[in-house]
């Protein structure tokens, strides 16, 4: 490993091509990264740069032969020397087909979301899955109101145990989370929190969380718990409780079919929707071809209003109201 390159702001580590295209636009812009890992092969350093008359990057493998590194014909003692030479001399680098001339001019530095290993301190291992580990840690660059490093949950990936498609999926999810500014831990199941695994049944778990939100009229999941607490407790088996006003049939379905610890044991989304439609229909609703959860939400609010009105009427007459909703209105 060329340790000198690790200190350079234009070195980005493992960076997918989708992210590179967002960073490199103008002729002369460049960065250095590593290739995606392949089983049995060492990772390589790549120079990505935009050529003359282009707005998309070209990619050059930095080869190593006899303790010298090359991107063309000239050999250098280190990658930093190689980059400095081409950046200062303005000597062009040609693509293999000689059709594109690249002159590197402007280094593109790491973005604020690209952290170095030194930026994060891992303090306690919280869990482990087939493709990664979850740690409690500190983000040393950012401090809280008391000047202390911000506590964080860190997910590390075991790249050597993953294939190319799995790595791409993790990178895709990380890209999505950057646009949301945070990972939606409150909606994630065990396998995703621990190992970054995303399968169709991951959405079934999140669907169950949404169902809970609807029954609570939009309340944030895991009330009173911090995100780190959720990340710790869900893998240990903690699940939210539904209100006693929610029909046991409904809450039991979510608990036993959507929130299973093993994703293989969760009901498919198709079967979940089918059950929801049957539930709405059995309680006097018309589920229609779509919009099942919307109809459940409307029915919930209607039941809530009916219960409030009934409670008000009973209170004014001196009667004691029952905590249970009548069979006619149905609990959901």
C-alpha cells in the first residue's frame, strides 16, 4: 500500500463510478480511488479524470512493476510523484485507443460525507452479521453542545465476503441515505442494521412500522428512544407495542408476519397486501384495487372520532365508557 497517497485530499478510497460521475464534470478534473475488490485479486489504484472536450471521466489503472508505478510509459517511485508530475508538467495521458487526451489540472477533494478511518473511533462491538459488523463509536470531527465527540452507530462491511453486486447494493443504499441526510434506523429490520442486507422482506418490516405509525396517527416510531437505542434494541428482539385500541387481529399480524427476526419468515408484500384487503373487507370497508393502507388510516381516524363522541356522550350521562371499541366500528 502506498501510504503517501492516503494523506492526499484527492484520494477517495473505494468510490463507485456512480459517485465519480457526480464529482467529475470539467476537463482536467481528477481524483484517485481504489477499484472494487475481486475475489483472489488485490485492489488497484485508479486515476479517474475528465479529458479534453469531455464532461465524463476516463479511468486509468495505476500499474506497479519492479517497485515503480505507471499510468503510461514513465515510471515513478510513488503515486503521489506520478500525480505531481502529470499535474505540473501538463503532459497528456492518452486512453488505450488514443482517441482521448487527458491533461490533469484540478484535483477534486473528498466530500464532507467521505470519512477517513481516523475520523471515527470504534468503542464497542454491538453485533455481527454475515456481511458486516455494527459498532458503537464516536465521530471525532463533530462535537455536541458540550464539546464532546458525537456518539454514532457504525456499520462496517466485510468486503471480502461479498460479491460485486452486494457491494454495489451497499453503495447504492449509502448514496440514497446521503440524500436523506441520515439512515432511517427506526424503519430498518435486524439484518439491515447488523449487516447492511436488503431483501424484499426488508420492506415488509418497514411496512409494519408504517402500519404502527398509522395506528398512532403519525407518531415517530420508538417514541422516547434515541436512534442508537433503536439500533441496539431491535437486534435484541425489542418490538413496539400497539395501542390497546388496536384490534388484536391486526397487531398480531404485524408482530408475527412483518416483524419476524428472520427475514425468511416474514410474509411477502403481496400476501401482506392481500391480508390487509381481507381485513378491511371483513370489517365493513371496501379495500378496492389499491390504497389499502390509506383506507385503513381513514377508518382508524373515523373510529377515533366515533370513540371520542361516544366517550363525550357517556361522560355527560354519567356512564362509564369502555376502553374497547364496539364490534360495529371495529378496532384497527
